[in-house]
């Protein structure tokens, strides 16, 4: 691939353009908002000048509801040798294109499974997709050259290609992305009018649950409008679980011993099912999840503290597998949770204590 056209210079389009530009591909940028395309150009993602002829690959990074229109326009004017989109929904846009009678041999639907809570070109980074799954939804009609161009793009972005059927993809993202986003938003909505004294008690748990609720509502309306059925089906199941959980909690309030016992059984059931589902979430580098031990270190909120901890861990010969930070309420301090292999926990604890760090047991 020598040339590419990115149509839509938001987070995903600009991030892909940055990755391609960094690897020597000449990238042309266009957007229905010319200012956004100019911003992406200023960031080094490419040029907002129109290409002199057909490019190797056109990448449509438009909202799902507009993907079919934008793709049809690009294909009808022969903008490229191959065409892909990066929308989060795959079945609908392809059916729309088929209904228009277009030759789809030069098209393949794709979806990079990566993003941020922020949107727009200023949030873009050239390493946004690194190590992340990038779904491809080819059909029997897909031209091999177009599939290879898409794979080359994914390689330039250092993502991991995953081949799926379009409708299976839409059901999958409803489960792992779209439904959780709505649940996160519903939990976060409980905080909107909560008493300030209650909100001040927020810890890492509520931050984890509500983090994705900070995303742009306009973007998510576009996404959910393109995949409402599978998301509604999943939320129906969640609603049934909620009803059972409410009944169990009411049982725990009862003065009747049998109802309290049944309530405890119901709560235990939902918690165990949660455990069983959580362990299926892929672990580091997409591998099977592994059990790590946590070494918790108290730190002051000062420059260089994290760097010192990581340096001291390195001197002890311990690899940090994961890290979390919990900030103390009302204090310039926090708790750094270092996840390590179980056999390394004692070594790291002793080494950090020797270097003056306060370890939380």
C-alpha cells in the first residue's frame, strides 16, 4: 500500500491515518467538517489535499448510519482500488450497500476493537490499535487483493486481525461493548443527583464501573441506533437478572427465616455467575487470564513516585504484570496496586520495604 484516503477524521480515522503516515504511506484526509480534516493534517496524519487519482485503499471512518452513503459515493466515483469501513456495526451497512446493487467485491467491512472515552482528531494516537483485535468480515465475493490491503492496514497499525461473520460480530459487540456501555451509564446516572457526602466516598470500584460512561453521547446514539436489536435482547436478560436480584435482596430483609435463606441463595447465585463470567475475560496480551498477587504501596502525590517504584521493582528483578492506582479522598496520596506473579510477591515486598516504601498488608 502506497496511498490511502481516510474519509472521516475523528478518533479512529485520524489514528489510522497517523499509523499509516508513520509507516511511509501517503494519506489523504477528508471530512464533512473541513476544520476537523485540517486539524488532523496539522497533527501529521496526512494531507487534506485531494488525491490526483484512485488511491490504493479508502478507509471510511464515518458514523454507522452514514457508512453506506459515504461508501457508495466513494465507490461510484472510483476513489480507490479497495474500500473498507471501520464502523462498530457490520451487518446493516453491508445490507444497505447490497440493496443499492453495488459490486462489493472491492469492499470489506472491518472494526478495530479499540477506542477512548474522548473523540475527535485531538484524541487520536498512532498506537491506538497496537495489540488490539481488528475484526474483518469478508464474504465469498470479497476480492483477495482487497483482503490483503485490509490486512496490510492492520499490520501497519500493529493490530491483531480476527475474521468473523458480520452478524456474529454485531451480536458479539453488543455483548462486550454496547450493552456494558449502557449499563455503565445507568450506574453513573445514579450519581447525578446523589448527595455530595455520598459521592465523596467514591472509590476505585465505582470509577471502574462508570469509566466508559464518560464517552460522547452523540457518538453512542449513532452506534446504538445501528445495533438496537441485539443490545435490547441482552438488556432483557439483564433486566430479568435484576428482578431476581431485587427479590433476593427483599428476601434478606424479611423476618421470615426461609425467605432470608432463599434471598442469600439468590445473591450467592448471581455473584458466583459473575465470577464464572469474569474469569472468561482474556488476560494479558489476550491470553487466558492468570492469577496475580497484589503488592499495595502507599505513595505521595508527587512527581517521580511511580518511576521510582518501577525502577526499584526492576532492580529487584520483578516484572510488573499490571498496575492500578487508587487515590485517597481528601489527601495528596494514593495506593498503587502492583500485580505480579505469586512467586515474586514476597521478593518485591521485601525489596520495596528495604528501599523505604510503605507496604499496605
